[in-house]
C-alpha cells in the first residue's frame, strides 16, 4: 500500500511537521537511529529553505527503491522539496558543504544535505522554482556507488514521485521497478478512485510485478489482471527495457500516460482501454522503440492535467529520474490549479556513465 507523507510548508510552523513525518517514514521503512537522524536533519533543512528562500512549497516523502537498477532493492526514504519560488542563481555555490545565506539557518546547508544522503540531487531554474531530492536508506545499504558485482551493463536509472489527493495518508497510485537479467521493467499503477482501497489495488500490482519481471509487458499485465480481481482494479502501464538489445517495449491498460523522448522529440505511447482486474481487453497492443543514450520515458497517472507539457530542459537528462518526475509533477500544478487526484510520475532514464 502506497503510504505517502505530503506536507505543505507555507510558513515556519510546518517545519516541525515535516520532521515528524520524516521520522514516521523512517520508522515505516525500518531505518536505524543514525539514518533516521540524518533524514530528519535533511528534511528540516529543506523545509526551512522553502520558507526562507522560496516563499513556501511542499515536502513529499515516499518509500522507494534506489535509482540505480544495479543496486540492491533496499527500501529507502525519499524526501522531495518542490517550490515555485525564484530559483537558485548559483547552484554550485549553494551546494558547497556548509554554505548558507540565512542567519537563522540550521547551518547544515544543501551541501551537508547532499553529504548525509545516499542520493541527493537538485534542479533549479531562475523564475520557475526548485526541486531538491534526498534519498536515504539503512546504514550500510548498497548505494549507487556500491552496485552488485554480479551484474554488468549500463545500469538504467529509474525514479519517481507519488503524491496523494488533498495530502491524504495513502495514494491510490504506485510505481515500482524490477530487474530480470538484462531486462528492467518499470510499472505504474493507478487504483480506481483514491485512498486506502485504491492503494490496495496498486499495492497488489507492485507485489505481482516482482514475481513476473521475467515476462514481457503484455504477459505481465495478464498476470496482474488475475492478481487484482479481488481489488477495485487499476489502470496499469508497463515499460520494459532490454539492455542487451537496447529495445524498449510498452503495454498499458487503462488511463496511464506514457511519453517517450528521443533526439529531443516527444511522442505518446497509447494504452488500451480497460481495467486490470475487472475488464481486460482481448488483446493488448505493444509498442516497441529503440532506446538511445538520450532517451527518456515518463509514465504518469491521470492525476496530471490532460494538457500537461513535457519538459524541454535538456539538463534534466543528467538529473536523478526522481527529480525529473518531481519537475513534471510540480509544473503540472500550481496553487491556482491543484492536482485533482492521486498523482504518480515515474521516469526511466539512461545511465549517466553510459551516455556519450
């Protein structure tokens, strides 16, 4: 079930709420005392920055796996800060360890947040706002610099963000990935409706994916249909990259959006109408494409506005996929146009070291 902590931070009194939410997420993930203290400090600093430098924003906390698909899938706490503020004029300076511009700051600064985190990334554009993401796992868990030696290859990256409707405790959406040899499979599920019952459906899809990752996307969807029959059902999109052939396959049932960017051009991958677990189509079309070093795939639930515009910032390809997903989520909404459903965005991206 997709437990989410989504805390609006319009002013200082909500900073403590962010810290409490982070400690709760760490307890749910089973993090040790040292990792929990580090996560709480990072979250508090990010929330404080929202108030002092951005005029407010939100902190979204998800339980996710690592972005590197060659790492062990140890559950991590992902803390994402999103704002529509003025942006950071000099990101490199802001990321220096201990750098701060506020006299009342914790003195940690973004550089210290980066040092304390297993993964840390930040995207900022003047006049458009900032997204900062920190991911922390249990002490000693393999991070992106400690991949499993048994696996070789480009190590495709995945990441995402999941935000509930109206800051609820659970989101009916869920995303996850699984590896089977050279194939990495990314799935996004949107349980019908929202709240705990919808989360039960999407959670069942995540559990079944991990048992069926050796199958092609359309076959995975058929197994998901059986597994979800006792639930409300869900819309599901499944993307699978074969790192041996560098071919991407996609199949979807229901209202799951998919956009693929190659050579700077975006195109939509269409899902088939239906409901996994309730009304499954007789056949599911499969889309196949070549996967290039500049390719980027975005899956999203229908919580995003129907007319959302894919990002054209080429720098996003070099960011953690969770940051790219958060930029899409942030730019698809605003205070005047809030999201009207649970919303998940998941991203599949090439390995940084594998790009020319």
